[in-house]
């Protein structure tokens, strides 16, 4: 959950960049969803996935 929470920061930056690159549309069509919400929730989802993934190291000595 920590990685998912920390992934909010780059997600917000990517969503802002997508919003500005599409010209800040007033009409939220499919392009608005793809350019703003997909990068944000994509970053959060990848962060949650990386946080829950088990890389096989069970103790600090093995890492």
C-alpha cells in the first residue's frame, strides 16, 4: 500500500501533463478519460502491484 500511495505523486504529474497536452478540454469525452485518469490510476495500480509482489527475499540477510 505504501508504493501505491507514493505512486500518487507521479500519477498526478502525468495526469496534469496529459490534461495540458490535450489542450485542457472542457468536454470530457473519451480523450479526457484516457489523458487524465488512465495515467493517474495506472501509476497507482502499478505501485500497488509492485508493493504486493513477492520477490523471494524473506529476510534482510537474503536481500
